[in-house]
C-alpha cells in the first residue's frame, strides 16, 4: 500500500529492494540492489528463475529480511521474518480474483452497508474474497488476446515490524497490486485471528465510516491456501506518505504562530481521527466479520455484517509464549469481548493475561525447560505488578449509572462509550493520493474498540515530558543560555506545542471528549498505558512507577470526586517502595547506557553497516554484536534486548 516514492521516508533506513521480474509465463528475473543512499535505484541487478520453480534458490532474496540487524540472535530474528510464499500459487489466486471481478455485479460504494455482498469464502483454495471491491470498475479485465493473468514483477517495498509488503504488476493493464504478508513470529492461530480482525476493521472503516482505505480484494487468514502463508491482496495507491510533510521540530512562523505545514498535517490527522472515533459501540473488543466469530464470543452485531469479538490489541498476544505452559488458564479467558458498560474489564484482563504469562514462564524455569533462569526474580515481580493492575482496575473509573450521574467529570458517559482505536494512526501510515490528493489510511493491525477514556493521543504527537508553552515568559534567561541548553528548551517547547495543537483539534471536533486529555484522567489510565506499551521484561517497573504516583495523589482525586473509593486499593511497604526506587533508577541507567535499547537491539541496516565500517560494532565469538563505547570497551548486547522471544526452549 505504498508508492515507491514514499518508501524511503517510511523506513528511514537503507532500502534493499529485491525485484522479481517475470518475463512471459516461464521465466523470471530476481533483481537485488543494495545502496548506501535512501532511495531506490531504477536499475537493480538481475537474476533469473522460472515462475513454476518454487524451490529455485535464485528467488530467495525476495523473501529474506534485509532492513535491519539485531545485536543479539540476528540470524534467528531474520529467519522469523522470512516471508517465503509460492509465486505460482499467487498467480493462481490472481486468476481467480480476476474471474470473480468479471462475474461480480456492480455495487454503489455509497450504498447502505447492509446491501454490500458478504465475503465469499472460496472453499477450494482457502481464501476469502470481498466482491464489492473486485467489481470490474476497480480491476481492469484481461485483453482479448490474453488467456490468463501472469505476474510480471514482484518488488519488496516495505519490511515492517510485523509484516512485509510487496508490489505486484501483471500483464493486465491496470494499476499494480499490493501483497501484504505477516511475519511468522507468533502461532498461526494468533496470526489468523489478527488478520481476520484487521481485514474486517478496514472493511468497516471503508463501508460504515466512509474512511478512504486501500480496497482489499482477497485474503487468506492461515497457511492453507495456494501461497502457503497468510496474506492480503489489495489495492495499490500511488502517492507520497503524509509523513513527508510532517516536521515536528519546525520553527514557529512569525508572531509565534505554528508553522502552516505542521498545522495542516495536524488538522488532516485530526480529521481522520474524528472519523475513526465517530462510531460508538456496545462492547469492548475488536471488529470481525460476523461469521468469523462463534456465537458465544460475538457481541454488538452491526448491520448483520460485523461484530465485536475477542480483542487483538498487541499486548494481549505479543510475547505470550508462557501462556502455553500455564495449565491453569486459557488465553481466551482474557480476550473478551466485554460489555460496553464494563469500562475497566480490558484493564483487569490485561493485568490478568500478563500475570498468567509470567507464571507460565516461571513454570518452564522450574521444569528445566527454559533458558531464562536468570530472569526468575524479574518474572516474580511481574506477577505482583500485573496482579496489582488487575486489582486496581475496578477503582479507576466507576461506570455505574449512579456514579456517572453524580460524577464531577464532565461528559463522563460520552468518554466511557467504546470507540474504535487505531494504535498506528500516524502520518507514516497515510498516503496522499497522487491524482486526487485524497488521504488513504493504512495499517490496522492491533486495532480495537475500547472506552475513549482509556485512549491516549497518537504516538506521532504524544508527549508526556516537561512542558514549555511560551519560552519568553517561562524561561526569562533563555537568551543567556548556551546553545545546548537553548536546543533542549526548544525541543521541549515544540513537543509541547504539537501536543497542544492535537488536543485543540480534538476539542474543536469533539468538545465532549476533550476532558479525556486532562492530567488527572491521564494519570488514572497511566499504569494501563504503561502495560500496553511495555517492550521489555523490566518494563513492568514503569507500570509500578505509575501505580505509586497514583497512590500519592489518590486522596486528592477522591476529594474531587474522580475515584470511587477513599482508600488506595494497593498496599506498598517502605521496603517495597525503596526497592522500586532503586530498580527504576537502574532501569533508566540501562536505557541511557545501552545503545538501541529502545529498539530491543535492532539497528537500521544502513546505520549498522556504517557502524561496522567505523569499527564501532564488533562481532563476538557467539555471532552477536557489541557496541564499542567511547571508553574503548564494548557494551554487552545482552543489555540491548530484554524481550521474551527466546522465553521457551521447549513446551
């Protein structure tokens, strides 16, 4: 779903663009071009293969991960992101898709969603087609002299965190197509559920809320299809990413006004966000096609087409290897869906699934089936932290009718209502159509429906650090500062400005929801948000930090009618508080001193190769990499990754 011009800005790293060019029906050339500049060459090196030779080694390049290197376990991490699929099978799916296009009746895109044809489940090949997207106006038909669709080129244009994107061209005179394949990092059942929800969410946005998204033509939610992997085949939108216009650190215009270009992007993103949250739901979970969810897991059926089912928000499925070993729980018991009136069920169950996962990993250690013996203490602390999150959940927001009626929080009921949340709402995931300038929204993995009061600002603009609203008034000695101090103040001011612009845009479009951005409300949901955003094992300390901060102001929150109970629901001894202070300081020191800790040891490939050439990255005897520090010694790559990817050696 990317134009070639948008790719370099999207990844911010070296592009290795493998290209499979199919000449006629039998031969193909694989072209791989490696560059030191952030653009794509128009003359890649070519290799040749045959269309029907799925085992041809020449085509391996098109499947291999190339956009970065991990300091630790690099080969294993790249293997997990290999996206090998059957090109011959893809060609067969394309031919069936074009056959469906010719047979589909035209459907008015503005018609009521109940009139949209239901997804067609192609039992013969394990794929699902969306007939309203594959009508002839959307896909050109074969020329009179052509008997079948034949792929001409396959180029890899994006290698993301969770999926890979290929651009396809065929002998049909139409715009290219996009093939999107998730990495096989998680169990196939998890990937299948996520993909079904992602497709249905995109379909709901397109047909119910009127959001412009690339049309999905056909998809396979598991590996029982001609490609042999889960996939989505969808519309290609040519244009630049909106990120090209987003400069968050741009200087103000004259008279202290925000830059016009920056304000424009904020408004464009706010308009998209306004559409996304315009629909209200009666349940919390994720969107699916109704027939993809068993009746006992189906809530809030919409127009007979969609429903709310188990949640697919990332923290509920990412790094959950320990759940397989925990015989006392079923992962499904934590996934909902939940009645919309139960506002904090999602918080309670996030704590529950994280605690259960930590217990499962502990059981593997005790059974001698894990290499994580050194993490036993951390996992025990995780269990305690996430049990506390579950315990405090019902006390954060009282959703009873009596509490809402007497609450001092304005428009509380509006903020309690579940609304669609897109975790990847970002200019990086918006394409400006080259022809129409229309904005197309991309990437709906991990989307969910949850109370608006639990939703934070989008990541591209969120800022929770110290605030400066007016440098001249708030920093009177600014002119006497050195350049480094001035740069720090300017950075804080610009991040504060951007957050203010976003919240002001929300207030203009949804004044009944703006209180959700008030500091006390942010504090009440802060531990939940920290749990959602936890990327490393010791990230539980940030959840604890927010719970302790909440304890300090709980009395004031109660006096102002913001929480239902006078006494804080959690107890901490002085010893626990002192230990936490020591541990959180140590965590911050590790994050500061460990290069690439924020990316779990992943380095963009152009930067990695530059560091290697400069002698700053050194490979050790185990095949891992170390960063050479200013003092001359290497840092241990162990500290750059604290993930759970290697949690289980056996189950």
